[in-house]
């Protein structure tokens, strides 16, 4: 019988406000790990491809009148519905690069003045990232990157509040990066740190204790 390898992949997360460069760096990391022959997958939240994801997409595009708590729970449910697949991928030895996660969930909802602890509670017990690259910059500077688009949260004042909440959520696993740096300079650091984390995680058990 084929015995499953105990080597697991790393859960690498990118967080930050809109236009901080998360998707750019996540894609770059995916391409270079893939080119190195490292088993890797790219994931993003919200995952708009699921049924719950369709509802979230509609909300973000239309400013759809939905209760703040109700939409918060949908974002969380969107992570829960993906948990077992993400777990299988990681246990299979594949590294998972994730673009936004529960920290965004809390930051955007708490910025609407919902209580921080209430915002965290539905995500308690999700998979815990091994490293969080927090791409940090002021909303004012982020807005200069072509200006914000049409989606619900893309307003400067709101983004500043979101950034303040992110600051409260920093943990030991967070690497705060100055998102104003060039794509190449940022990537140099991210690439190196990621390879180190992938090595370190290999023998460790998967963590399913987010905010426990
Ligand atoms: P996010 O996913 O955080 O919203 P993106 O990666 O989509 O951000 O980047 C937002 C915009 O800024 C894009 O037009 C992208 O090309 C540009 N960009 C990304 N990283 C940098 C950077 N380090 N310096 C300057 N512009 C950047
Ligand atoms: P993108 O622009 O990255 O597709 O994000 N958001 C995201 C929340 O409010 N709660 C969440 O749990 C997550 C994952 C951030 C779309 C918007 O959705 C917000 C921006
Ligand atoms: Mg993005």
C-alpha cells in the first residue's frame, strides 16, 4: 500500500488593503516556485466561484443592501467551505499561496464598527497560515495606483480604517513589508522567506487553530 508522505506544504498568506500589491506578489511567488519545481497552488478569497462566492461577488459589485453581520458571515462561510480542500492540498505536500483570508474578513467588517471579537469568532478554528506577508502602505498612496475602482470598499477613508484594524491583528507569524517598494525589491525578500518557511514546515503538523 502506498503510504502518504508526512511532508506537508506551507500555507503562505498575503494580506493588506486594496492595491497594496498582494495579487502581484502572490502571482510572482506562484510562478517562481512552480518554475523551481515546488508543488504549489494559488488561492484567493473571496473565492467567487462557489455559490456563496457568487453572493459575495454580487454584494461587492452592487453595494447590495445586505446587513453588515450577514455579509461578514458569508465571507467566513466562504472560507469554511474551502477548508477541507485546502487541508487536503497542504497534506498532499503542496504549498498554498493565499491572497486574503480571515484577517481581511475582520479588518473590513471591524472598519464598519462591528466589534472586533465578534468579527473574529466565526473564523476561529480555520487553518492557520505559516506566514503572513502584510503589504503595508497608506490608503492615500495606494489610491494613486491608478485610483480605486468601482467595488464597494474602494474609498480612501474606509481603507484607512481597515489598515488600523489590520495593525491590531498582527501576530508572530506576520512579516510587515513596506508596500511602496518596487515589485522586484519586495519579491526578493518574499521569495527568500517563502523558501525558508517551506523547509521549516515540512515536518510540522498542520495547524487548525486560528485565533484559538
Ligand atoms: P492588490 O491585490 O493588493 O489589490 P495588485 O497586486 O492588484 O494589488 O496591485 C495594484 C496595482 O498596483 C496594479 O496596477 C499593480 O500593477 C500595481 N503594483 C503592484 N505592486 C506594485 C509596486 N510594488 N509598486 C508599484 N506598483 C505596484
Ligand atoms: P479582492 O479585491 O481582493 O477580490 O477583495 N473582503 C475580503 C472582506 O470584506 N471580507 C473578507 O473576508 C475578504 C476575504 C476586501 C474583495 C473585497 O472583499 C473584502 C476587498
Ligand atoms: Mg488583489
